[in-house]
C-alpha cells in the first residue's frame, strides 16, 4: 500500500522521508489530517481529485490547516518527498506563505522541472525514482543557492514560535505583532495555529505507533490540558475521533495511509525499509 523510505543524511535538514504509494482501485480516497509539513509528489498512474479539482500529475501539496480528502479514480501509484516544515519556502520562494494549496511542480520550480519529471518517469523502479527526486533537492540547495540561508531564517521563526508565545518576537528583535505578521507571511498560519497542528501531527503519529498506550497518558505527554482537549483537536483537524483513526489505519488498505506514514516518521521509529 505505502512504504516509507529514510532519506540520505545530507538531506535530512530538508526532508522528513520519502514515500512510495501503491493504492489499489478498491481504495477510493486518501484522508490527510491538517499538517505542518508539505510534499512533492509525482503520480505515475491513476487520477486524483481534491475539492472537485484534478490534482496535477506532479504537484506540491502545501501545509494545511484542515483535514483534506483526495478522491481516486483507478489504481494510483506515486512517489514523493515529505519536506521539513521549514523547507518549502526555502526551496521555492513562491511557496512562501501558502497553505491549503496544490501547485503544479512545473509552476513552482520553473522550466527545469520538465527534465526532472522525465527522469523520474523513465527510472527503472521506485528506488531510482526517489533518487532522482533527492538529487533534484541536492542540486537545488547546493551553494551558491540562497536556499540554506532562507531555511535558517525559517528555522529561527519556528524556534521562536515554539518558545513562550509572549516573548517570541523579542528573541528576533521584533515586537510580538511584527513577529506574528512575519510568521504568517512565511508559514501561512499564525504561530499558535502552527503549534496546534504540529502537536496534532505528533499526537497522531504517536497514537498509531503505540496504539495500546493509554489515551490519558498520550494527552499529557503531548501537552494537552486533558483528554477532552485532545479529542476536540483531533476531531477538528483530522476529521474523525482518535479511536476511529487508529482502528481505521490498521487495515493494510486504508484511506488513512497518510497517518501510517506519519507514525513511521516519528523519531525513534525503526520500521522504515530500504534506504535511497
């Protein structure tokens, strides 16, 4: 159904993981929760629609502030890269501030993408396809590219937002209002909203990685006030109650496969297979 592949060490500042998806025709949908990360995806077979609009065969899926459903037509095969939250706007200037958005990669990257996409589609297998995508990122960030400087700027914003909210701007020499405006302009969402969605992503990943652990303990570990606070956030941002998501993801063919990928990407998880 899906396979998560660890990325080379030199690309870990930019990428969370690489993903291979092989969805059968029986799987009519994919359900994504709100996410702080984004993805580059090259679809090899099948058709996909999101909110009534066709998804481009090669697309950037931005971070999102809401649960999103993708409708499939026929078997869907794809390869992709999951970007670190700070990576998208650093790699692609026009991605700055965008959320809940799909963009054709040809539009985001420019004319050079045509050669990359051709190489991905011509590659012998999924491992080789992912190598092409990784090499594209490697070339994109190589000096004298400004990408690394932009990534460091984004990291500074994220680190400031993860600290005491009232003092975040002061750490960057900004007023709180200036900091919030800069954060929204860069990430497309307010610092508090980013924190809430990042906590959701961590919560879902940990719940699926250890489904037998007590829910009360999970809520405490993830920094929620209580179990009901966690339940409200999960239902609002992932579309279903936590228990339904955990149970639904246990099937080998599940519309919740993005949650399975998220669980495997949690720090310390050892279930990833085969390196690029």
